């Protein structure tokens, strides 16, 4: 899984490039865009991966999909928490407030709580089959949050900016943004891969190969 | 010598609607015969309302301003308790497997239970209503039809995901904890819209903003009733 | 000049904070995954 290492550098490189590059109309604080927007995109994508994995778990009974679901849920929650913190800092910089109850912020927070709740639930369920089913069902329903978050700025009046597309973003910022986005994407994919491996190893250890000590000679019963 | 036996097998499939009706009727009857739970939950809801009123204090302006929030919060809290009990009958007497063996699509079990939960939550709302009007000095006479719609959509938006998650968490030891943790994020759109809509009704809605909130409630009701029905078969598929 | 410089400093602080916290969280998370992987016996 050295992909992670390599692509992590790609991600870091993206900002190394972007930092000295230019300033947006917002002044220097516009630079937060390079970390905030990619985090947002990738977080939503990662939850889509979780959704796909959950569907596979339920309809194809795949155990591997369960590991990927757990991994992508965790990575997604971490990314969303980062997103909310970055956004809060950017908000303090531009709107003078750390938080406001507008649709996008609220729905992002609700999304974070929903998926975090599923992770908590996973921790409490010890029966593997039950855990798989319950978390897959919950993930599919919680996934409703994702389109709400994405479209909330378009459909409802919001203090947050519209989606960042080549139309809304200053043209000089396109390429740094894209590089940063891909960097984050590969970083997250690599993380999902690693974390899924952790889940797989843990499942192997607890479910298939309990490490019981060998039965000592004196205890063997002869019938 | 045994007489030849003719085996005539009849395949009678019970239609979805009829099976939903049967399960709905079963659940309502079981609950209606001993109304103890219903009475208990109503008391709980009324006590919550009183607590909210006392906590906020005697200022009538403050009370009226946030009345809809308190009403809906107490409905949601008590509904969660109600929902967590919805599968207890089956689970306690190991009847769930029996129910699943009946030639009825599993979705019917979900819709039957969800509809009966919907009725109970609606009843809860209606029982809390006079107390809320009294405690918070509300004026609901301006648009009664809209208010009924809010009550119906609110109950529906809580019953649908709630029944699914009640089934999901039913066998867990930590059900009382996990059901709210999982359910509340899903209820946020419904409850938010219900609170805002009720507020607008109480304040006579000067700018006709209520249609937007109705749209949200209708959308989430539609989504949840369909999606949760589909997912239920996976939940009991073991 | 002095007020101008402190205004600039303040905004750089925001950018640095945002990037810094993001990277700190990411690094912590990455290390937690790697540590868990190592404990479970992976490579």
C-alpha cells in the first residue's frame, strides 16, 4: 500500500505549488479554497464509496465490501470534521463568525453526526453478520444526507458560496485546485485501502482464527 | 392398503395491501386492549411540556415564541420511546420468525407496523395539543387545515424511519441508546420543518413561507416511506 | 503602516490555522491507521 505514500506526496506537492501562486479576490484568505474545496469534494465522494459498498454488502453479501464501507465511513467522517473546522476558520476570516445555521453548514454537520453515529453503532455490535447488515442499512439511509449537502447551496438561500465549478472559480485557480483535489482524492483512497486492510485483519483475528492456546496433554480425554 | 390421496395444493398469495392491513390491525388491537403504554406515554409527553414551560419561565412572549419547538421536541422524545417498543411484542415471544414465515412480503410487516406507529404518534400529538395550547397560550384557529397537515406529515416523517430503526436495533442490549443516536439525524429535516411550519401557523404566516416547509416535509415523508420499506426486507433477512 | 501589517498578519494566521489544523488532523489520522495496521500484523 505504498500508493498512499506516493500520492500523499502528490497531495502535498499540490499545495507546495499553489501557495506562492496567487491571491484570489478575497485576499490571502482565499487560499483556504485549495484545502477546503478538495476536502469537501473528496468527503462527498468517499461517502458515495461507502454507499456503494453498503449496497454490495446487502445485495451481494460481500465481506470485503463491509471492510471498505467501514474504512470509507471513517475517512469520510475525518474529512468532514476537517471540513467543518476549515470552514469555520474561513468563516471567521470572511464573515466574522465561527458558525451560522445556514443550510450547507447545518446539513454538513448533520451528515457528520449521522455517519459518526453509524461508526459508534459498529463499535457496539459484536455479532459480525448483524453488524454488517445493520451498518449497511444505516449507511444507505444516511447517504440521503449527501445530495442534501451538495445541493443545499443551490436550492436554498445560503450564506455559503455556490458550488465551485470552472465558471465560478477564478481561472488562475483552476489548475492548483484540480491538483489539490486529485492529491486529496488519492490520499483518501490510499487511506481507505489501508484502513480496509486493518478491518480485514481484525476480522480475521476475531472471527476466523481465535488465538486460543493449544490444549495441554493432561486435559485430553480418552473415551 | 391406503387409499390414493389427492394432494391439491392451493397457492393463495395474500396481496400486499391486505397483509399490511392485517398487520396494522393486529398491532393496533394488541396495543388498544391494554392502553397502559399509551397512557404512560401521554403522561410523559405532558410532563415534558410542563417541564419546558417551567424551565422557560412565566413570560408569555417567550413561551409563545418557542412553543412549537417545545411541543415537537417532546413529541420526538416520547415517540422514540414508543418506537423502541414497537418490536418488543414480537421479540419477547420470539414471534418475529413466525411472522416472517407467513406468506406475506416482509415489507408488509414494515408498513403495517409503521402505520400503527404513525397512528400512535398522531394520537400522542393530539393528546399533547390541548395541554400545549393551555401552557403556551397558543392560537391555532387561523389555519386549522394546515395545522392538521403539519401534524400528519410530522407523525409520518417520524414513524417511517423510526419503525425501520426500531426493527434494526430491536435485539440490541443498547437499544435505548442506539435508537436515538441513529434516528435523530434522520428526523432533523422533518422536525425542523414541522417546528418552522407550526411557528408560522401560530404567527399567522405573514409572507406565506409555509409552502416551502410543506414541500420539505412531503419530500422526506415520500423518501422515507419508500426507502425504509425497501430496506426492511434486508433487516429481517437473517 | 503598523495597522496594515497587523491586518495582513491576522489573515495569514487564518490561512495557516486552516492548513495547519487540516494537516495535523490528517497526520494524526494517518498515523492512527498505520499504528493499527502494524498492531494487527500488516506490513
